[in-house]
C-alpha cells in the first residue's frame, strides 16, 4: 500500500550495499542453538571465500556454544532466504550468490546440549 | 490585568464553553483547508467537530493552577531526596539499570510526544481538540523535564546516566522506542492520536508506568516515585482523551472504521515490541520485584485490554491482529531479551548480570512452563563460561528488525526453539523482520520503513566503519564504566562502599 501523503512519497533506503565501502552484510544463524540471542550480523567482502567465512568469523562466533567444536561443516544443511541451498566452499560469497543482507541458516544433526539440558 | 467583574461565578460548563469553544474562529481571507491542510489526507471523515467532548472540561486557567501546584510538590521532594542521599536507600544499585533504560529510551519519548501534540493541536480543526492537545503537549514536556530532573541526582554518583540524549539518538536498544515515536510523528494527525493516545497512553501506560512506578517504590527510589505521582493525574486524563478520540473517529463516519482498525493493529504491535524492554526490567532488573511480566500482562493486557475491545466491539472494532501472537510470546520475551542484553552488554550504557540462584528460582516459579525448559540451561552455561574466565560476549552483533528495530531475538510463535526468520524484497533490497506483525506493518507502507535508520548496520557505515571503539565514543559510552556486567562494576563498588559508610561505623 502506498503511504498516505499529501504529495508523491518516495523513500530512500538507508542500508544499501554502496554504503559499506566495498563490503556487504551477511546474516548467519545456527538453527535451534539459541545461546546466541539473534542471527549474527557480519560485514565482509563479497570476494571472501565461503570457507573463509566458516573458518573465520563463524567459527569464532559459534565457539561459546558447547557443540561448536563438533560441527562437521561437510554435513551441515544450509538455508538461504529460508530455502534449502548448497554452498560451494571454495568459491566466493558473490559467486555463491550471497547478496547484500542475505540471511543464511545452518542446521547440524549432532547434539544440541543446551536444548536438551532441561 | 485589572478588570472589574461584577457577574457571579461561572458554572463549569459555561466556563468551559467560553474558555474553549469561544476561542475558535473562522477563516476570512483564506479557505479553511489551506489553513488546516493535513486533516483530510489520511481518509478520516469528520462531519461535526463540535461532537468532540473533553470529558474533563478542563480550561487553561485551571490547568495552570493544578500543574503549578504539582510542580511545587514535586521539586520539594526531589530536593529533599538529593539532600538526604536518597540514592543510598535503594535496595541495590542493580536497580539503576532499569532507570537508565527508562531515561535513555522512554523519557525522550515524552519529549517526542510533546512535539507531536503541539503539532496536532495546530492541525486539528476542532477547538475542543486543539485545547486538549495543547494541554497534553505541555504535560508531555513537563514529564520529560521532571523525569530528567528526578534522575539527575543519580547522575552525580553513578555511571550510565550522563549521555542519555546521545544514547536515545545513536545506541541500539533505545531505537525500538525512538522509532515508535518517529513513526508516530511522521504520520498524519489522526494516526498520531491512535499511536500515542491509544497505543502509548492506553496500552503502554498501564504496562509501563504502573509496574515501573511500583518497582521504584519497592526498590526505595523516592525520586522516581515522585515523578510517577506527579504525572499520574495527567496520564489518567491522557488515557481518557485517547479513548475519546478513537470513539469520536468511529462515531463520525462508518468509513473510518477500517482505517482505525488498521492503525489499532499496527500500533498495538509497535507498542507491544516497546514492551520487550519493559518485560526485561520487570523480570530481571528489579532487585525486589513487584510482579512478573506475565502477571502484569494478565492484569493490564488481558483483563483491561479485553474490556476495552469489548467496549469498542459495538463500533465494529475487533481485537488487534497480533493479539494471539503477543500472548504466545509473553512467557518468553523477557528471557530472550535479557539473554541478548547480557551477551551484547559491551554495547549497553547500563549493566546486566547473570541471574543468581535465587533469581532463577523466582523465574522458574513465575514461568513454570518456559524458564527451566528453555532458559535456565542457557544461563547455567553462561555462568560456567564466566566462572572459567571466558565470559560470554557475542561480538557477532545482531540482525535488527526493519520495523521495530529490535534485535530479532524472538522465536516462532508456536516453536520456542526456533528463531523467527522473516524477510521480504522490495525494489531489489532485502529487509528482515522479527515477526509477522512487524512484516505486516512494513508491507503496508514499505516506502516509509525502507528509510529506517538501523543502529547495527549503521555501525559499519560512515562515520564509524565498523570500529567498535570509535562507535563507543560516538554513542558517548565510556568503556569499562557505563557498560558490561554489574559484577565488578564501579556502580557496584561505589554503592556498597557508600552504603557501608551510611549504615555502619566503619
Ligand atoms: Fe507523558
Ligand atoms: Fe520487529
């Protein structure tokens, strides 16, 4: 629906890719591992290899979860924009089709210590 | 002015007529719709502005008299509080976190409400409405002032109070309240009345001010109790006026009903999201708790809200669209939010902490279906990490909701083990939401919400470019003083030392 206004109303988005100095935002979350209160917000270059994303920021950020050390990235299921999706670890984020502000989710099959602790 | 008045005293009704309706005037050299250009574009049809009734029949002269009296009482008590070291009567300095959030997020909202009512007082044609809006504009600026003055005494002794205005503008957790008011102030005058008169005054006042003020009383904060009392009669008037305004719109034309319903749906959900902060203050931040967020919701949300919507049903108004989802979130939201505040506490201008055994026993008694099952294991693990010398800090920052601007901490309404992921693409850009409620609001007016200024993505843009230290300076957050765990903080050390001096012979 258009915004009720006295004349033509056009908004300017505040978070376009051009504002991030060559980087982009990527959101990543580990399904059902809720020690992390919200999906991670990462600001990374689109040329970054997908494997670098996993081994770098994602491995570091996931570490406080007691099951983090047991993640086998080759067995992980991925969702992109809530749809099943398969990344190519050796290729860049851009080549994997990961756009600015895309949300990636991953699911692991192993233990979920904090979910079953009760 | 010296004037001989020989007439006998005017009755209330006549006086109200003379002091309000008689102040009205008709345009002579400009058409009325040019003088009042904003009253039609939202689609609300008003046929007779004289049907607007101020239930209080308050005129400006008596208004000034009442308010001046309240001010005198207020400042007398605030002075006494400051002179008698009132801050040492607090149950515990952890309480101050609730106060800091209030000052940074809510008090600036009072000021925003002031600006909004000053504007709609100019934009509405009816004289009764204009006068009522002007009074509310003055009330709201008084609320902002008295709150700031009441809390300024704490600023002399404790961290986190010194830069509330910068934090209102720039820090992340305040943006839920800031965006609520920005959204209302950039809407037309009728929508503004629903946003503030209905959502803020009616839905939020009960759930925000009542538990907050009782929390202050329970925790020995006389300063806050005093501003609460000083604002109480104003709030009662605002609530009645807000409701009066809704009924006026609904009675004037049946075509107004669906428009008003849409605003009720929207502003209920926006208000409910602001309550995320409140639920956390109630369940986690008050050393001596009044009631749980769940209990407050049952009284003020379910019972009072239910009665309100029953009352509005005769106009064809139904309970807000997000009502059921709200109910499903009640037993989760304070826990989800506090876990977030704790893990991002390097970026908060207040302290958070890991709940003690006693706190957790209280939480599990108040939330028998959710706390032990979902949240205790997480806190236990966080406690283990802290004991091991590796306290949990989540430097991943957070995805924010494009509409309410909170971190997307909430889970699926029917699955508390899965984060709620919602997204849409508009004109080639991706947008994310915390809930269906927030996505609906965006979908109705995407052109408005794409302009949202989201604090976390902003951190990676100019002028900060991702530098956390620079960001702290920019939001006036003093690292190691204002932020982090309460345990070991300056606030804790000072409070304990000063209280020791005041209560022992050491
Ligand atoms: Fe107020
Ligand atoms: Fe939201």
